[in-house]
C-alpha cells in the first residue's frame, strides 16, 4: 500500500476493513496496521532438482528420486537450513542431494 496516503485516508481504509486502532496512533502505526490487512504476496517457491535418491525425513518420509523436483507440489516450503542441508554434504548421507533449478 502506498505511503502517500493521509492519516484520515488510512483510518477510513482501516474502518472499512473492520480493524480497530488507537485514535492517537501515529501515521506509521496506522500504516503498519493497514499493511497487515493487505493480502501478502508470496514469493514463488524456489525449486530444486534431486541429484541423488533420498528419503526426506522432514517431509513424511517422502522418497525423492534423481530427476524429481524438490519440494514436491503439495509440500510446505522448506527452511533455508533444510535447503542448505540437502544442497551440501552436511546431511546424514554426506552427499549433495539437490541442486537449484535454473
């Protein structure tokens, strides 16, 4: 949302959204509340190619085979720590298991 809005415009949008706020709140505080009401645009999930078969113990023991896309379509987004584990030899198999798709 644009920071060019005036305080009364922000308050009107918050009222329309049904968001309660302190009448003495600063413009920055009101803007933050308004931003929280806006739907967040998720970044597209980065995909990786499996380069060595493995069982993902953090994804319901799902088995990935060489050539598969990681993570699978319905998987939750893996953490940066998990990606680092799988894309380096710092995992239980001591092998690089995934590489970034280009």
